[in-house]
């Protein structure tokens, strides 16, 4: 992107680090435009699902907030570490997917049109921060 002249980065959520909530970029329904000062709808908060005439929704689970003691790691970090310790690709892939899929559940919860459902997960803008 930089070679094409783009001066911004792509937002990314490192969910292996301690979290107190989902990223602020995706948590707030509106934001204040830093140039105009106007309050605008946050494009990372929700999205339309045109073919179903629905909007994405989230049911963020309490397990997303994890603050380990000093020197310890989050369970998501430990899950990725366990995946990286595997000696063959199949074992790595299974362990990685278990940890990866946990984020889908922790963000989507029991909401039908959320990160937790295969049919709708990619419609939620936080999907792209996760991937």
C-alpha cells in the first residue's frame, strides 16, 4: 500500500495482549472527525448485511477482558504459544484454529448476526481487525 502512496496503516487488533474491552476503534458507535470536529457514525462499529436486511451485532463476552498478573500471559497468548510449539502442521493448525475461533465467540457471543456465526462473521467490521 505504501508503494502506491498510501500514508496510513491497516488497523490490527493484537488480541494476545491483555484487553479490558474490544478495541476502541470498534467499540464506539460514533467518532469525532479530527479534521472537521463533526461527530460521525463509526464504520468499524457495525455494518449492513444488504441481502438479509440486517445489521451486524455483537454480544461481547466477559472472557474478552483478561488482565494476567505480572509475568503471566493471557489464555489467548498461551493458546497461540501452544500452537507454535506443535511439531507438525496438522497439530499446529488445529490448536491455532481453536484459539482463533475463541475470538469469534468472545466478540459475537450469542448474537445471530455476529462474529460467532459463520454466515455473518465477515460482515462485522471487527472481523478485519481480527484477521
